[in-house]
C-alpha cells in the first residue's frame, strides 16, 4: 500500500472547495455565468493567496456557477470519485448553505444534489459519506440561527453543524445559541478555530460551543494549558497542511506545527480543506508530509487510525476500519 491509497477518513473538506477549474468552466457555460477566463489553467493562475480572506473572496465569487440540483450533484460526485481514488473510505463533508441562499438557490436544490451524489457514491464506489452544515461566521449568530431553522425539514440529510469563513473578529462566542440549538436537535458539533485566530478561539469553541472536534486548531500549540486539555480529552484536530501553507497560516511546511502536535500526544487527522484551491487532495497532503518529515508507515497508520477514531461513524463501524 502506498500513501496514495492508504484507507482513511476525511473529516475536513468543504464541498465548495473541491470545485476544480475544469468543472467551474463547464458549470459557467451551462448556466451562462461570466468568469474572468474560460481557460482552467488561467483560472488556476489567479489562485495566489496571502491569507484566509484573499482565498475566501475568490472562493465565494466562483460559487455563482452553482445553480441547479445537477450542478450540486456533479460537484459532489467529482469529489467523491477523486477521494475514493485517494483511499478515502469515509467522508464528513462541509457545505455552506448561506452562500447558496444568498445566490438565490433554495435549500432543497442544494440538499437534493448533494444527497443524491452521496447515495450514488455509496452504491458505486463503496464510500460512506455524510454532510455537515456550516454557518458563515462573518454573517453572525442571528443569521446562523435562521439558517438552522430553515434546515430543520432536512434534518435526515445532515449529521452535524460547523463554523467556517473569516475567523478573526468573529469568535465562537457569537454562536453559542445556535450551537446549543443544534445540540438539542441531536446534531454533532464542530468548528474552525485556531487557524488564523489564537488559542482563545479554541478555548471558546470547546467551552462555549461544546464542539466534538476542532477544525485546524494549529495555533493551540501556542498554549501549553490548552494542549494539555486537548491531549487529556483526546479532542480530534482536523489539520490541513497544504491549506495552511497556501493561506500562510504557517510560513512553510517545514515549520508546520504537525510534528509538535503529534509529539504532544494530540489526536491529529490529516485533511485537504479546499483541495481545488490548495494544490491537493488528502493523498497529496499525506505525500507532502511524508516528503517533508519522512513519516514512516507506522506514523501513517497512526494518522489513518486517528481519522476513523475521530469520525462520527457508529462505534461498531469505526472498529471495522481501525
Ligand atoms: N477556513 C475558514 N473558512 C473556510 C475555509 C477555511 O479553511 N475553507 C472554506 N471555508
Ligand atoms: Zn476549512
């Protein structure tokens, strides 16, 4: 087995961030949406990011091409096909309904396309996948509550809620009420924290939102007390190394916090975040780590085992993979 098809669970991937420029062009033509170029390579050339916001600006603009249920189906199927080839056996996939609602796309169109893709991928590829509905933190807590209320008729089509978009200035404390409501509805809870925001955001996500996993969490390493809490409780951290380099959350891969996080005994998993934008899928992330840090098979096996342990699969199913 090579790193390219090591069986893993992917727990931090935004379906909108898997929109490759080739599909972007197809959908733009299908729906008559203007793009700065219709050459996939030229579009990729525009992906030069200096921080999270510079990425989000392009990422949100591109999503104007997603109009119909078929578009969401094609997006979901393309990711699941590529992920399956990368060894992904289980995917817990983020999506951003507020972006699509703002573009005039009703929730039933988004759910309809994505849920059908997940069902077809299970049948044809044998991959298990579920959706996690993310709130856009820059739109605030009241908008998040409204979104959750609107999604209640679709409760059988997603397993949890998350928190993404611009981090600094939009702390987890703004979302206490909506996360409490999600818990009462029986949903899992995760949040991006400690990507650009400091360890205080990770503390808030744990203490105020009651998250079961922290997405990114790399800046937790700056706070020894927090590291001890995360280690002791074995809170999973969904780390995305190529994303962190692209968005300059770390200056270089060589300086990434991952080795320190592993050495501290944290439950770390490796993920792709927005693979169409950051230069690679989960296998590419694992290969880059292997090249940079010389990970051996035992360390790769630990990361793979962590990914299933950290997943929201039922215990019996987890054990089949571990
Ligand atoms: N951080 C925050 N929001 C996001 C990201 C991310 O890495 N990707 C897509 N939305
Ligand atoms: Zn993310």
